[in-house]
């Protein structure tokens, strides 16, 4: 709409190209003109000193003068005046001998957007060279007229998505003729500038016939308005309603006011028809609605259509005004607030109460660094000073200002040279470690050594310790205890799945949203330069397109390099040599060797049953009871229940699942206690109310006899209710007679009952919930684990081995059976989802067993003529490793010699082709697994004697352990004559 109004405004501003003629006669202006003059501030023609009279064009209505069909112009005056007003339009009016109504054949010009009304100016573009040449030729022949017709929308296309001017220019001939509206306007060609043609509308036309196609020429009829009565009250009322509406629009739209002022200065006489044309021409209505006004020859109907358009325009103007007002209020409010804030800042600055933002920031950063100034390295102070100077020179609105501010924020927030006071009291540290954790003697001993060295030196250095072990053994929680024992700040971050080097080394400051790495964030959070940093899950580091974090950790965890650790964001060296790093891992083999070489590995094996009982009783149960809000006197969990819970539900190496099961037990106990309390409260409420009911119905002797039990009380209530329904009046009478006499007895009885309930409530509250091995399943469900030991006495060909997993140690059986026999059919088939290493161990075991059998029983051709099947149960679990070699050999020899293996025997060890036994890992885990399966005799390689000796006495107690170097020693232990004589 605004585009249309703007173009219309341009047309009105160019209206001064019309000619001026001397006033030939004096004529009173019409009432319509007077009304519009009052709207626009124009004076009457009688009071004007101008002697020229302005006319638009020839009139088709026949009511504007004695000869309204002719244009009253004088060529000299028109040419002179137009050249003065607009040099570019010096040829606005061309002298024509024929009259406009004499043109019955005209060139047809398509108008793509809006129709042209008589008296209005419109520029159009003509891209057709032939049509443009024909227009220029008609001007040279002093016949500067053409027909301007609105273009119809393409059939089947939404009018809102009509074609552009470029597609209009492609239409020619009959296609263009069929797309033109029949009614148009006879337009005078005022000037042609390049391909732009300026038109002024004169009178209405109707197409009657196609004359030629290129350029499009048509025959037309000149249309005149239908006769009407100028004194008709309805027409006058309608016209004044149009003017009244225009007045309302003019109050809200200055653009329309300019239209009226320009139009009224150049109109000869403002008649009813011209009023209708004016209102429709400057409105922002749909082009089809405006075309309808152009086609309407009935002046009254035309006024009605125009009135509808200007009414809509008035509503749009009101909406526009409300939107503009709302936006203006919002903007003015924000501007006012901004100005007030700026004035407030200026006043505070003038009074010395506040400084500007840059000065305040610089002061804040200088105050921060002042406390570390004596301890801060000189190169860091130099960088801070340079950045502060740079900050003062930057504009606060620039992006570099924010980067510099954030950089200074991080630089000044770090604790340069600030260390916490460490605890060098070994006894106190031992108490703290024992208070938080049971066992873990290796870890505690190493921390005490660290404290002792620091005490002797007077200062402590950072170390890198790696705690390895299965899940749930307390690796992460011991880190917090170590920090408490050393009196250091604690910070933990996990690197499990970390694939971005920037998390360790930080981002470059040039990146948007750049941040320092985790170590710099750690120092800012803890506020000291010697914290204990726990790096969790270091064996689960990832590697992606953003680099290798394991390689980035080399600098961080290297004691020789981390004294000058360089973060990409800070870009200044940071001293991390005082930081104590504690890493945790489940599988040490997954840690890259260069990184593993920089760490001191301490193995944290699983717990045996006795240790789990102590941990559950002294740590887990106490913490869980407090978390559930249960008092110690309210519950009792027997040792037998704890032992059954550990053996049948929580066999893993750690205690995390044990903690979950204990929490499950106490949650159910909490629910049981709350339910019991609710029942007691309900019973108390019933006992207090009962005596009143009983006494109130004292007329019924039987009610006194029913006050003994809960069931009797309930029956009495029902009975009394029914009695009240059947004999309401007698009961009321009795109550009325005995009310005063019984009231005191009732109160006394109620108090007595309440005191009795209070006396009985204490023993009920302290009644304990007992959890033992008999009702344990009611709290935790059916047992999850059963005995790992399948056989009391292993059959021929079956031997128990010891294995290690990430969850701890376990026992597993290796079974060998005969498939078929025949000369030369010696072969081996293995199953049980074994890995490549274990399959190779089976082949080696088959070869060694064959050579040993040949040595022990030369006449036994079992392996040469037998196809064997070796299976490791639990086929759904992947298995791999080399420590099952001796167990496989023993299983095959047992089948080959048809001898039983010692029933309380378990073994582990890797065997070479010559029968030598190689060392293995996981001695503690395997020992614990053997104890769990009631194994009394264990065979370990001799090289693992040192590992076994380091175990605590309670783990080694009751075990008969043999250390062997050669398989012949295992053979003698496994196939003793006494064992097979018994069988």
C-alpha cells in the first residue's frame, strides 16, 4: 500500500507540468472544493492573487464548464510555465489540432499494477522497441495519445502472486489483447525518457475491436458519466461522507494530506465524479476494486465504491497509527532510560562516586593481582600490564575489548604462588585415611610416605599416582580422603571418552567462546596452586579429529615439564609442580605406554568376604542408616544376613553393588517403620474416641462389655449406629436426661485412656526390625549368585582354573572330553568363545600334554588316535589370556590317563612348549576367588611368590599355596596316587 501511495504522490508532485492559462472568467468554486480547501488549509480562489487557472485535462462528465470536452490551454503559457517548473518535462503538453474525443484508434499500453484515472500522472516502462517507436512517432505527428488499460491476472494464478513487469513485457498480440480490461483511460504522452513514458489520464475508454497486433492497436469508444442530479441529497450526503472520511484519514496520515494539497492546486473544478476518482486513485485498495471504480459510469455508485475504499483506508491508518505509537513509546522509553543512565553516570563520575567501565575494570583487575604481586612471576605481571594498557585504548563496543577483558579476568583470577598449608602429621593422616576407608593398605602406605618425605624436606612436591583396580573398590573416594589427609583442596574431572585436546590445553583466544583448559579452570576454582587433582577414568581416553588427549596429558603429568605448563588460552607458563595428581583406571593395559611410564601405579584389588563384612558394618550400613533417617535402635541386621548378602548377591570385587543392596534393605525398612507408625497413630485415635462413644451410650449395658478389643470396638460402633436409626427418640431422651451427669465421667475416662496409650506408645516405638538370613530374600529378592564350584569332586577331564577380569578374580572350569578314536585321528576342537591367545594356549597345551603322556606312559597312544573337544563353560562370556595353559594340560592329561584331579586344587600359569611355567598377573584377585570357592590348594608360578607374600595375612590364611617352575611339579601335585586310590 505504501508503495502505491508513494507512486501516487510522485504523480501528484509532477502535476505541475500541466499548463496554466489566464482566467477568462470568474467562477465561484464548488462546495466540494471549499470543503477540501478547509481540510488542506487552502484559501478560496477569490482571495488568491494568482490570475492563472489550473486544469488537469479534458472532462468527460460535461459539468465543468461551457465546453468541458476541450482542454483550455494556451501553448505558450503552458510551455513557459512547464519549463520553469520542471526542465526535464518541458514537453508536458503538446499542441494538438484534433480533440481528444476524436481519437477512436489508439495504441494499447498495459498497466501491470494499478489503473490510471483521469487527471492523474503515471510513469510506465515500455520494453517493446516497436511500441516505443510508435509512441515516439505519434508525438512527432502531434497525436500524443494512447490507451492505458489494466492487465488482468493470469487465469489460475493467485492475484497476490501476479507476474512481474518482466513477464508483462513478454506479452504481445492477441495474448496481450485477451489479458487487458475493456475499460481503460485515454492518456496523454507528456514525455519519453529512454524506455520510460510519462502519462496523464484524460477520459475513460472502452475497447471495441482489435486493429493490429504489433504494436497492439485497438478501436475504442469514449465513455461519459451517466446523467445525474447535482442537487440530489443522497449524492451530496455520500460525497460529504467521503470528504468526512478523508478528514479523519488526514488526521493520521500526512501522506494523504500532501496528495490533497497537490491535487486541489491543479484541479479546475472538484465535481462529484472527480471526488470519487480522487479517493479511489490515492487509496491502497486492491487493483480490481480500483478498476471497478474506473469502470463505473454511475456517479452515485462510484461514490459508494470510493467510500468503501477510503473507509478501509481509514481503518488501516488507525492500525498504522497504533503500531507507530506503540513503537514510538517503546523507543522513547528506552532512549529516556539510556539518557537517564548516562546522566547518572556522568553525575557520579563528577562527584567521584563512580568511574567509567574501563577504569572500573582496570581497578578490579589491579586489586586482584595485588595480593599475588610478590609471588606472581615477572613475565606474568608484564603480560597483565600490557593487557591493561591495551584495554584502556580499546573501545568498549569492539569485539577485541571483550576478548581482552576475559583474558585479564582469567589471568588475574589464578592463585599465582598461593599454596595451602599442608598437613605433615603422619598420625593424623593415618586416622583420617582409616576413618574413611577400610583396607587399601598399599595406597595408605604410599600417601604416608609422601607426607613423611615432605616433613623431612620441609616442603612437598607434586606426584603422579595411578590407582588401578576393578570398579567399586574405592579408587575415586580414596582421592578425596587423601586430599583431606594432606589438607589440600580437591578437584576432580573425568577424561573418559574425552577426544578434544582443547579440554586439556585450552582453546586459542582467537576462537569465539574460547576457554582455558581443565587445569587452569581447576586452579581458579580451588584458589590454590597445590591442590589434589583426581583424573578419573584415564584408561578410557578417546581420540578424535581434535587431536589425541593422551599425548596432551604427557606434558601435564610429566614432573619435568609441568613446572612450565603452557595453556593455549593463557599463553603464559604455569607452575604445576606442586600439584598432586591421582589418576584412576580399571585396566592399566589400556593406558598408552608413554603416559603410563610417567605414573606410579598402585594396584587396588578387590575385597575378600571378611573385608566386605567390615566395610558393610562400619561404613556402608552407618552411612545408609543416616541417609534414610533410621535410628540404630530401630533396626538390626545380623552378621549372617550380611554374609549371605555378600556371598549370594554381591560377589564382585568392589562394594558398589553391596552398597546398593544395603540401601535397598534400609529403604524397605523405612517403609515398614512408617507404615507401623501410621497404624499406631490410627489405633491411638480409635482408643481415645472409643470411651466417649461408650460412655455416651451408657444406657446400653452390652456396650461396656464390648470395649475390650479393636474388633469389639468396631462392632459396637456399627451396632450403636443401627440402634440410633431404629430408636432415635428414646436414645435422645436418655441422652438428654443423663448428659450433665455423664459429661464429667466421659472427660475423666478420655484422659485415663489417653494416658494409657501414651504409656504403651514407648515400647511400640522402640520395637526393632530384624533382618537375618531367613527373611533376607524379602528385602533383596532371590539370590543372584550360586556356588561357583559346580563339582565337589571334579570328574575325569575337568580341572578348576583361576582367571582375572575387570570385575576382579573368578574361578572357571576347563573341560575336555573324547569325541572319537581311531588310528591317526588325533585332533583338538575348542569352544567357549575363546580369544586368539587362549586358542594358541590350547594348541600348546595339546602338544605339551602329548609329550608328557608319552614320557609318563610310553605305551598310551591316546593323543595320537583321539579327537578331543576342549570347552570353557559360560560360553556367552568372551575369554582370553595366556594363564590357562597349565589348567588345559592338566585337563587333557586327566582324560588321557583316566585319572581324577585333586578335588581342592586350583591352578593358574602360562606354559611353554618345554613345560616351563611363566608368571601371571592378578595374584590377589585370583587368591580371593579361590577362597570364595572353598579351594584350599593353589598352584602359582614361582615368579609370583613376591606378589603373594605382599598379600595381607587374612587373605593368605588357610591356603596351601605351591609355587612351581616346571609342569612336572604340577603333575605330581594334581595326580597324586592317594587321590586316585581313594577313587
